[in-house]
C-alpha cells in the first residue's frame, strides 16, 4: 500500500490510496481533478474509486467530474455529490486486490463524516492508516458545524479506542502549526507537545507523519480527562468530558497565536 498526498487549494489534502501490486488507486477527497489525474499518471496507477470523508465542497467538489466514469463513489450521506455507494459505521469494502477499507462513522463536523481505516492484506508490516477528513487533525479537531461537543468527544474516543496506536493519520488540512500553538497555550508542560513542535519545524507538510498513539499524547482534544487540561480550562475533576471539549473548541475558534 502507498498513500500519496496531493495538496489542493490553500491547505487541503486529497490523496491517492494505492494498491501497488495491482496498480489501482482510490482518490480520497478528490477536490482538484487535474491534480489527482496528474498524480495518478505520474505514479502509473488507474483510479478505480473515489472516497469522500464528508460533503463539504472542498472535499467532495471533484466527485462530479466526468473523468471518473463508472467508478464507485463512497460517502456517508446523499449530500455527497455523485454518490454511488452509501456507507455507514463498520461497513467495509476493497480497493484493488489488497486494500481493505473499514468505515468509522464520526458525526460532528458534519453528520455524514466518515473516517476510513485502511489496511493492506498483502503487506502485514504496514501499520494501517486512517483518513480523518475534518474530524481529527494533527494536534486538533474540526469545528462542530453540524454537531455537539458530546459528538466530537465520542468521535475522537472512537478513533482512540478502535484503532491501533500505530495507525498513521492522514487528515484533511495542513493546520498543524496553528494546532501546535494552541496546544502550547493549553498544555505547555507536556513533553509530547515539544515533540510536535519539532515535527512542525522539520516538516512543512505533516500529514502521514504521525500516529493515533501520538495524537493521544499531544492532542488536547483527545486528553479531556487529563488534570492539566482540566486545570487550564477551569473544569472541575467530576465534570463531564464534553464540558472540557466545549471550552477547548470555543477557545480554539477565537485563538490567535
């Protein structure tokens, strides 16, 4: 398996998810079709599917392109343009001969947000990856456009508990530097945040360079029970995690580094 990021717009990521032995690929959130096809041509792979994490135009805007004739387009609701294959939580499908895709419903940013866990049956050494769209970012999470703090807490907890720690994160936007600055303001003594800062200094593009296990260590939105996070948000120890999530998201919405 190979995952090839394709930067689009100002800070979005589309991807090619490639079954290398079969030379077949799925386009994940294929907003910019010319860039997707240029990448596929460069890598000498055929696009056999499109996978959409949620219906927002900057992720699904390429789905209607006539350059995907006859391929299945997977997504979590009929709001997905050109949808052919509706998927729900725990559904599975294959790309090419060897890539297994498992769907994890994570409603909040949008109600049709789906994260896609991918593994390679031909390469047991590959740790697996997850396409998180705008649910989980490196060091952050998406805004609650269609959901609640409780839903985002459930979504991130689902990813944290269902996926192996070694799972590689492929997210929808390059927001890592901003998320790092916010983490430093909330959790400055966390050594994992210092590791995230090193990662940012050494890499302009950070997608595909971190894991679920690392997110559990440095992502403040996944550390709601941590005493330092609760102290920083002024939430008492016995308050629900969703209260911490709500305060963190409200602060992040107006945060300026």
